[in-house]
C-alpha cells in the first residue's frame, strides 16, 4: 500500500506525502467528504506513514507497526507526542516507551 493507492484523491495524497517527506506536517488535518471517499483509509495511511520503519514518508502495510495501527487497538501515540516535544522527559513517556518502543 502506498500513497499512489489513493488515485481518486490525488491532490490530497500528494499534499500529505510531500508534507511527510519534507517533515512539514500540520498539527491537525480534517478528513472531510462524502461516504466512501476514503477518508478513514487516508487518515490511517497517514498514521502508518508516520510510524512505519520500512519506508520513508509512506507505509508498507505489512510490518508490526502498520498492522498495529490498522488494527486500531494500540496506536503508539506516545511516539508521536514525544516527537512533538510534548512527552520528552515525563515519567508517562518512559512508561509508554517501555510498552511501545519508538521505531523511528
Ligand atoms: Zn510498515
């Protein structure tokens, strides 16, 4: 699975891909559109692309991290918060990092 998969949303997928590639993601994104437009899949792909250790600015869809995010149960949000500088030295981050080591 790659960003090219979203052929019905080429502008949005290109924007997100280049934002990831240039490390210039916004603090939030709103995925809006009609039912079936691929909002959830694109949001999940963005999350996987942030954490996937196999590809740069994209997701393999097969590694443990991608499958974990796809499953929805144990998204390593602590890694994202750490990268944003919000959990850098707290005990909460230390506990979280033990449970879900940041892979990138
Ligand atoms: Zn992956």
